[in-house]
C-alpha cells in the first residue's frame, strides 16, 4: 500500500500471519521505498516480529506495528470497529479472511 500526505509518501506492508513476521517483510518494504519514491516504510501485522526482523527494521529505519501497537493505536483513536470493517473489506477483495485473527 502506498499512501501520500502532502509531499510525504509512505510504503506499507500488511502481513496477516499466524506466526511471527520475519525479515522478508522488512526487506520487501525497504526495497519498495526507492521504487515507489517513498520516504517512509511501515510493516503492520496482526502478530509479532522476530528478533532479526526487529533488528533489520531498526537498522533500515522501517517502522514496525505489531499486534500490540496496532491495537493501542486503534484504541487511542477509538476507531477499532471502523478499521476492522475496513480491513475485512480489503482482505475480502484479495480473498483472505481475517475474522479469526481479531
């Protein structure tokens, strides 16, 4: 996902995993930065990241949102039900069900 606000473009990888997310997700978003002319990369997951993934993200300036951060951010903005609905629609479009992960 590529989002833009003003002149800032951000590349976002979303990972719906039943186990921890590894370094490949960080590599994917980092590789997309130059290709899509983005200045920021974020990986968001319903799970957690492996220690090597955390280390690689830190070295490359990639922001990580694990399950706890995602829930915290959604709760902070009181938008959990809206985002659940939105994510369900997105995952439905790509034929993935996320209901079991929430």
